[in-house]
């Protein structure tokens, strides 16, 4: 962009130089022939068709400055686009985060912590050590029945023996 501005500046200087040469030529001759006039007019037309005025150049320069202030280069845009892509890969949206947070809340409501589970497990172990099962009760019941029957049979035997021996 600066090179183009420099080239335009050189062209303007060349046009000013040509204009000065034409003015000097005209000033040296009191009269101009039609051929000279047409030649100069042709050069002026070429200059007008190929060059811009200083006002047009200033307007274009102002537009260039405005563009440079308000726009970014393609490289800057590509770098920013790469950063956005990296952010999108490594971060979640607020909606995804809210869904995950809701799942965590549901898990916390429906599950117990390992500490709570360990306390409950310890209580169950204590119950298993100190309480009797139905199987243990059934064994005890059968033993008690056997003892009762054995004791009754022994008492009956002792009573019958005592009656027989008693005069």
C-alpha cells in the first residue's frame, strides 16, 4: 500500500514537472502554433486520462487510512479464527454445562457418598456379628426341643424308678 502511494506521489511530481516545462515553453514563445497547441493539448489529455488530481489522491488516501483503521488483515483474521476454534474444542457451552450440572444434582440426590456407604456397611457388619439369623434360631429351637424331650424322659425315668423303689 505504501509502495502504491509512493508511486502515485512520483507520478504527481512527474505531471507537475511536465506542466512546468509546458508553461516555460509557452512563456518563452509569444505565440503558439496550432500544431504546438494541439501537441500540448494532446499531452494534457493524456495526463488527465492517466493521472488523478491531488484532491482525488487525498480522498483515496483518506479512504485507505480509514480502511487500515477499521479492518484487519487476513493473517490477523486467520489467527483469531484459530483461537476461536481452539476455544470451541476445549470449552463447553452454557447449555451443555447446565445439562451436566443437572445430571450431577440428580446423582447427588439419588446416590450416597462413599463415607455414608462405609458407615452403613459398618452398621450392617455390627448387626451381622451381634444378631442371630433365622437359621441360628431354627438350630437353637431344635436343640431346645431335644433338651426338653430328653429332660422330660429323664425326669419320667427318675420318677418311675423312685416310685418302684419307695415302699
